[in-house]
């Protein structure tokens, strides 16, 4: 795996873990919600911007994405 790809995968995992922690839901539920809504791909595609955000801003951004998708 290319180093940049690994960074993206690690960041997606970090975002799912952060989302589940702040939303107080289990990891499977968080992952399934984000996957079904296309948010996993969104996080990966927007790595350059999102990885500079605070945890709260990441979760807010994901919530805004979900509002427009669900």
C-alpha cells in the first residue's frame, strides 16, 4: 500500500472512532451509518481539508454531510 493511501485509511478509521465517541454509538453502528451514506468515501476524498480540523469540526462536518444524504 502506498504511504498516502495508508494515511487516508488511518484517517478514515480515526474519523469513525471520533464520530462514534462523540455520538456515543458503537463502532459497528458508526461505520455502517457512514458507509451507507457515502461518508467514508467523502472523508477519504476530502482528506486534505478534513485532517486539519478539530475532532468536533470533523464530526460537525460529517453531520452536515449526512443531513444532505439521508
